[in-house]
């Protein structure tokens, strides 16, 4: 059975992140192909603008599992 990890690096895009999280929540996944999906949001903003978006999303969607938030203030995917 396959597992998928979706990594979302973000920097000061709270509304776009909110829309993306809602879209991922509503995605229909064929369980016979993909057994597990994990979503990891990495916020590169020192002010942690994505943190409140994630907390609100998780509070309003308590049935959603496997969504994680991490703050890493050093910008750039290579880091």
C-alpha cells in the first residue's frame, strides 16, 4: 500500500494556504491505491503567519488527521 506526503513550504500567504488546506481536505483519494496521506506545512516566516491559519483549520476540521505545522524561519527550499 502506498503512502503520500505532501510538503507545503509557505511564506506570508495565509489566504492561499487556507484555500489549499481546504482543497486537500476535500480531496477524494482511492484507498486501494493510497493508504495514507500526510500534509506537512513548513512556514518560513519569522512572524509565523501560517501558524494561525493551521490552528484555525485544525480547530474547525477536527476530523482531519495527519496535518502538521512546522516553523522554519530560514527561507528557501534548499535549506
